[in-house]
């Protein structure tokens, strides 16, 4: 259940019996031929399915993330890191003040990762909080899934090419893997390096494989929602 499907009285009633909530963190950035909101769509779909199974509501997703390296790609919209951390802190404090104590943050974008440290500071201030952080693409389960099939994990390649992130017909074939060799690149150098936006590997695999991957991630989300 999403907040847009609830009024304030329904939230108040929910808090009388449960204090769990899911918060989706995404981004608006280039993903080669995939949706600009790919990093929001994947964790949001996981949250929606998990909500159907558990009854835990989903807060409105924070689509804006931290993507300064992709700003030369039209459509990428990025917050400064300092701004983003303040937004995360404010939102979490609001949820805490209303009675939510167990929060699962579903992050879909690597640039948002510093928010986890910000949330640690919040737990120091409010020890009664139980916060969980899930990044589907960095989980051991996903790593094992990819390795067993000989598929590389990279930005905007097959790994993010779900039926609900794909726009029209996806590119076929495989792109050579791209590495910045640990260099910190600005927006112009990044676009020159990555070209179409993908960091390499197959652009697409069979949707049956993607459904299997999604199911594995959903199982992890549901386990985290147990807060055990």
C-alpha cells in the first residue's frame, strides 16, 4: 500500500498495530536505452510486491538522488550530496516522530550510499530505531546469480534491463566493459568515456532470467521486513 492510497487517519490506525515502513531511494539519471528512473523503478517494484505480501506501507519514493557524474546526459537530475543527506535526515526524523520505528530503506542507486552513514547518526540519536538498508544489486545473492551465469554486473546493462525499465526494443549484443581505473571523473569526461551510457556487458538477457533475479531479490526484502 502506498501513501497515496491512504489518508492520515489510515496511517494513524496502522501505527496502532505496526511500526514498519518501506522507503524507496532512487535517482533520475541516464541508463543508456533504459528509463531515466530505472534506479527508482526497480526498488519501487520490489517494495510494491513486498507490501502486497506483508501489508507494510510504502512511503512516497525519493526519486531525486546524487548523480553528478552523469549531468552531461540530458534528463539527469542530481541533488548535491549535502542537500541529499539533509533530506534523508529530515524524512527519517518525520517518520520517527509519527511513531515509525522499523524502517527498511530500499536504495536503487550507488550515489545515494552515503545516506546509510547519515542514518547511522540518526540511530545514535534515537537508539529505539531499527533501520535496515537494502541495495539489491550489491547483495551476495545477486552476485552469485550473475557469476553462475557468467554475466557481468554493470551500470545500464542486462542487470537493470527488466520489462518495466525497458523502453521499446533494447539494444542487442554485448558492449565491452568500461573501467575508469579508480579515477574520479567529472561529467564531461564521464560522458566521453561511457558513450551511450552503459558500462558494458550484454544489454539484455531472457526475461525469464530477469524474473528469477527479481524473485530472489523480493525474497530478501521480505526477510528484512521480518526485522528479526
